[in-house]
C-alpha cells in the first residue's frame, strides 16, 4: 500500500469550556485512550454487543486499527470525539467491506490511468454533551481534508437509519443495499463523493467552505456516480427533497393524507405536519429479510411502515401484522427506549424514519409543533399501556 498523507492542520474551536484540539493518535498510549473512549460510548452508553471488545481492559479495537489514521478530539485532557480513516486500494480492505460497500463497482468510476484509492470512515463518535455542537463537522472536515490530500475520490461508511439525515447534511449519499454489521444492526451504506463540489453547495454542506478553495477538480468519477446511483434511482435525499415533494411522495405511497394514516400526526394541521416530516423524516428502502429492529437495542427513531409487509420474529403466535401508516418498534423520537422485539421485512418495504437525532433541533425551532408531537406521543403510549 502506498504511503498515506495524514498531515492535518491544527483545528480548534472556541467552546464555553475551553478549546477543542484535533490530533492523530500515533503512540500506544494515545491509541489506548481512544479505544477506551469507544468502549465508553458504544458499550457503556449505547449497550452495544460488539465483536473485538476487550472487556477486561475496557477497550474496543479491530484489525482496521492496525493501518488507520486515527483522529481524536480533546478539550484539555479529555477525549470528546474520535474517527478513523482507512485509505487504500480494494485489496487492502477485508472482503466483507469490499462486498457491502460495492467497492468493485466504484473502482470502474476512476480514470483508467488513475490509482483507485478509497477511504473508509468508521468508528466516528462524539461524547453526549458535544453532539449539538460543531464537533461532528470538525471531525468530518478533517476526514475530508485527508481524502483530498491523498487524491481519494470516494469516502465510504455505514450508518443506522436515524443518522442518514445527519450525514446527508454533510454531503454524503445513501445508496445500495442495506447490510448487517455484527453489533450495529441494520446499516445503510453511505458515500461522500469528494470532488462533487456542486452537491456540497446544493445541500449547504459545511464542507463546501473547504471544497470551494480547491480550485478545478476532476469530475469524471462524479458524473459516473450520479449516472448509476442518483439520476435514475428512487432514493429520496432528505436535503434535496422539498416539503411539498416529500408530502406528495407520502400521499402517493399511503394512498391518503399522512395526517389520516399516521396517528402521531393527528393533532397537526397539514402545514405543521409537512414541516415536521420534512425536518425529521427520511424515506428508507428495505429488502426482504432485513431485520429493522433488534430486541434489546436502544431506539433512536420512530419508524412507520409505508408499504410492504413486516413481521415480528419475536411474537409469532399469533403472527403480528402491521398495516400501512402504522408505527413499529420502540419510541426513539422523544425518548430512547429499548426495542422489545425483532421486526423484519418479509417483502420489499418502504419505511418512514423520524430521527430522534433531528427532533431536538426541530423542538428548538418549532416548539409549538414539537409540543403537540410530545403530547400525542404520551397519549398513544398511555393507550398502549392500558390495552
């Protein structure tokens, strides 16, 4: 594998507490500190059951850490965020990663005389008290800069459905088939097309302020990507669809007004419902066999069946059926409850995911609508408890 340019500029931002400093972990001591931060986030906070956990030392690491650029952010002596970037050719990545991200398809998008290097951005996490700050942007901006420095044209990752909106705000696309990664549940592949400066501007990505300074870039791979994944695909990008377009899509799939089919919207006017759905929702495609909720996992979204069929794999007698417009799984919008059952798609399925990550910002900007949502949620919960 060729040498990787891991130089990053010193990056700090004022906070109410101190200064954030982003660095690359190079010493065994620094890496161990990052691995422990991962353990605290995924195991202690999120209760994830992952492979490659050292429970004795409370560390989380795997084979990709042996050749990664390991970023971490600190305030004074405390780690508050981390991410890693693996850059290499297809042969450098595990076969499983190559398959789930469809890297061989993307290899053909590079010019014939160009070395097709890919970036795989994973283990990106921010401490709870900094998740509503610019910390995530600062971290992704460093990943983006590293990709630019190394002539990478595609940076890949995977995320749970409730995070898709967040990554699309940064400029990522979700594409292709969902996949299961042990301990993380059902993920959708995402990709940042590094040279697609037009898209970064179009979605108002904070990365555009970096991208616009790059000058003229090769857009051949950009055109090939859009021809394959966006121009003729049915994927709905939350940052490109308008309120009216999303409403029209939902009306068509549900065959009625969303306010009639979805109980959570019953106290909202059509105008309020449009604003809420556009601010917090995303339409996601699932394939037959996708297990959408896992028993015992914390929910960070409120999921609604739009089309297709779902089945509980936990409660089989009698078989639990879901109808279009019905909520399934635990409430992860206004609270973070644990799912009580495994629910799978038994046909190709469309679901509306209302993100618990987006709701706090919506609550701040639209408190009157948000209060109605919270009250309706309480009413629905009480009704279920008393049944």
